[in-house]
């Protein structure tokens, strides 16, 4: 009998070589790890086909018959083993390019087999490469009998057409019809398919091999799977038991059993993600008291009544009220501010910084790039005008006496707002009294980088993290589940919606005419080329070729070029030329995705737009539409596009709503590797839940987790012991939920 913590090496059918493959390729070391590796799809094996029914349109077929003979074909690397397989209505060739010795030793010409695979025409006959092949169990005969009526009809049709095929002789010494054999594994109409790597396939560890090993393990477990959710929760939500779910997720008894197993396991996974996030947030609130910003004084009121450039939108007012409430509550604020491009997040951040000034505290605004940091500095100084609020910039480019002066004045308390890149987290950057940290485009910073700002004050400062990348609700609940969320969902008055146009690259003349008309009206134009990750050199050559073409097409215009390989001073010089209107066209890579604010720019041309994700396209589009004039975003693509790409482009054409675009992006592309884009510092990989599809389950899981925490804040109720034990176990094993500290 087997236990969940048993080394996978000693499971029958595995052994040292396969155990090493499972470990290196899938991270499977124990029986429990194996059973936690779920199928990615299920194939309906309820239907048996006859070989004579096969046609070129079938993706997969299941056959029942015998191997008539083996032979080797080809030479050298092209050598392959071929088994001629028949069922009395025809012959298909089963082909193996690897593992010939194993196949010839394992299968013979006297035993009936069930064969499953994808038929392909080859030299006038169908073949199936690397098929799944196994001995039939007792249920096969019943499934074959259920197909008898269809087969009889098929026979009549063949007979009426004069077709006669007899591959099995009918003499007395002919083999009898195959009898069902002792099952090698439980047979289900829905058969699991497991993801395997190329290296596993080369080692003869295909999906069907994994399936047989999993089947054997399930039949040999020493004890049922222990329940992992509180009994009251399982009963109230009418969930399948953990034991039933784990067995049915691998070998479902029926389609309904599979659905219930998936729901149970998805809910459990999301429940513990949310329980961990909410538990952490509550513990943080208990542990960290916040600075109390009780005063609204001269800095805030002076700016609001005398320097505010335009009336705040209702959304901005609401968000500022939420932040003021947080900062006056006595608890440390941890708030996410979401807002579309151009919605006025920087203005909100400034007004929060002025509240800090009124309460004797400093603010640090951290941006991911020097360009964005410089943009923030210019914007803040312009908004503040002659107010006695000192704003300074600290980046890697600030050196020598200028850097020393800023650091000395910062430590003395003379600098009220420090804007910078990751340079602000260096150890020698000391504040007199840091009260507020604003992190812009915060997904570009790691948890450890953000946490270092906390340590720059005895009492941890209030934290406001901002993003111009709208986040779907399900992702926000997971990635930012420990933060309070504010949303600015209005644009400042006077902004016209950007018109987005899809243009094929073959229609270059029409595109150039549109650009020229806008330039003649006094407008400016961005032309963006994609960043090719595989080769930045190739990208720059591509950009330079585009730059040369633009200068040829528009000889009357001055053209700037910006890319990531330019030195900061060169990049800034080109940017400033465009900002001052000395150049009419900016040819660039995605370095202008954030941090460029040129109200006179009215056209954004995105070349090879099919190479960009929806969120990035939306970010780039947000560089225009910042003035009162009508702006345009032109997505240039080749004509041949996949269906998914066409849908993505159409989403951009149809909508300017960043949140709607983010939801569509999630549906089209999926959540991806959450651990790689982790926002809140609680990284994890979802094994079965899908945030693009399981929003209702996620909300239910969050509600149940919150209710459990409210009912058992001390984590000592006996009925919830299983939940706290399970959470502790998950934190120690494969789920990396390291908290911000």
C-alpha cells in the first residue's frame, strides 16, 4: 500500500529513471505530488470506430482489434517500427519512431487491444503515430455492443456498395472474437490527458503512461484522502468530499462527477489563496499602527483654492476622501489606486503629499524609469507654482555635489517631496520624517524593493500604490487582495475619446496622408515599433529602418528617435525636442509607454500592433488624447492575422474603457504566470482554478474566507482546525506566499 509522502521512485511502473524525469520536468517527488498533477483535458472514449469509417476529418479515433504483424522501416534516424493493426474492416499502421524495442517486447499479435490516436493519411493508408495502446477491460465489450447498431448500418452500406473486406479468416482455426481482458486500469468514458514535456516523451513517459501510474497509485493508497475543508463548509456548500474529488479529477465516473470534482478543487484552491491574503492583511493591521494625519492645513488648502488647474472630477474627490480617511484612522494605509491613462492620478498623489506636509511629514514618489520620474518632477513643480513646497529628483543620473545637497537637505527635512527611481531605496537616502510613500506603475517593482521604503521611518509610512494598467476584478482580488482599492473611473472634462483605427500595412499611402494632414494642422505624431525581446539589436535595426523610411516619407518634417539603448542624456534631449515642438514626429520603441505627456500629440501609430498585448496597446494609446483636439490611434498590422489577434485588435477599435479591455485581455490570453507578475508579494501558481473563468467561485471563496476569519480571529475554534492546519501546510510546501515585511 502507498502513502502520499512516499518517494515516487518506489511506485510500481516508475523506478529511478522515470522518477528522475518526473522530478526534473514536473517537480514531482512524492505520491502526493503526482496526484496533485491534474489532467489538462479529458478525451471522450465512449465511442469505438471501425477502421473502414476513418476519414481525414477525424481528430482522434478509438479502435478495437489486433496487431497482425510488425516490421521495421527506414534507415538511420528515419528508422521506425510499424505495426499493422486490423479489426476486420480495414488496416491502419501504428508507427513508433522511438522505443521500438519496448513496443515489440510489450505487445504481440495474439492479444486484442484498444488503440487511440490521431489518424493521418500516408501512402494510401491511414497511420497513427505513437498511439495509446492498452488491453481492454470489461467495459470495452459493452461499449462495442452499444455501437453495434451503427456498425450494422455501416456494414449494410458497405455491402450495398459491393465492398467486401475480410482480414480475419472465417475457418475453424481462426481466432475467435476478442474476449474482454482483466482491466489494466479502471475504464472511464472520459480519459485524462496530462501535459508532458518533450524530454518525457523521448523517455516513453507520455500521457497514457502517466495515466496508468496514477491509476495504480489511486488503487493502492493506504487510506482515503483526508478532508481539507471544515466539515460545516463542505456540508453547507454541498461540496464533493476531498477524497471523491481527487479520484474523479483523474478518472471521472461521469461528466457530472468531473464537473463537481473540478468545482470542489477550484473552490478549495481559491479559498486558501483568499484566506491567506485576508489573514495577512488583518495581521498587518494589528501589527502596524499608522501615522495620524489629522490636520488639513495651509499646504493642502492653499493648493486646492489657489493652484488647482481645473475642477476635480467626482471620482478624484471620492478617492481623496478615501485616502484622507485612511491616513487619519491611526492604522497604516495600504491602498491601491487604479485609474486609466490620463485620469489624474498624479494630481491625487500630489494632494495626498500636501496632507503629509501639513502634518510635518515627507513624501517619497518612486517611479520605474528616469523618464517617468522626470515627468513627475516637472508636473509637480508646474502644479505647485510658487508654493513653499520643495520637490527634488533623485535618480542614478543625479551625481556629485547636486546629489549630496539633496541627500543632506532631505535628512534635514528641507525637502518635502522626493521623486525618484529605485535610487531612493539606497541605504544612504535618509528622511527626517517619511510619512507617505507613493509607488507609481508599482507592478514594475519587486516586493523587496518596495519593502525597503518601509524601513526609512520608525513608524511605517502610509503606502499608496498606483497603476495605469486597469486590472480585472478577479485579478485585483487575488493579486491585490490585501490592499484597499480605489478607482478613478472618470477622465478630466474636455477630453475627447480617442478614435482607434485598424490599418493594414499594405495601405501605407492612406496612412501617410492622414499623418500629413494632422501635422499640417500643427499636431505631432508618435510612431512606435515593437520591442523584440529575442534580439534587442534586431529591434534597433528595425527602428532605424523605420526612422529612415519616415524621414524619406516626410522630408518636410523634423523627426526624433528614442529607444532603450540611448544614453539617458541623449534620450532626454530627444524627448525634450519633441515636448518643445521642435520635432513633429517621434519614432520610438515602447520606452514612451509611460512618462511622456505632450498635449499637442494627436496621432499614435503602432507598427506591427499584432505583437503587443491589449494592455500595452491601451497604455501606448494613452500617450495621445491629452489635449482638447481629436486624437487618433492607428494600429498597423499585416493582413494575415489569427482569429485571436483579430479579436484583440477589434477590442481596441471598439472600446476606450481600460477596464473592459483588461477583462477581454484576461479572457483571450488567460491570467498567465501569476507568480511572474505578482503584485502583492503573495506569489502562487494556480493548479486548477482559472481567474479568467472562475470569477463567481473566487468571490464565493473570498466571502467564505472572510466569514471564517471574522468568526475565528484567534484561529482556535476546533471546527476550523482543519483549515488553519491546511493553510500552514500550504505555506510550508509548494505555495510561495511570502508576505511583504
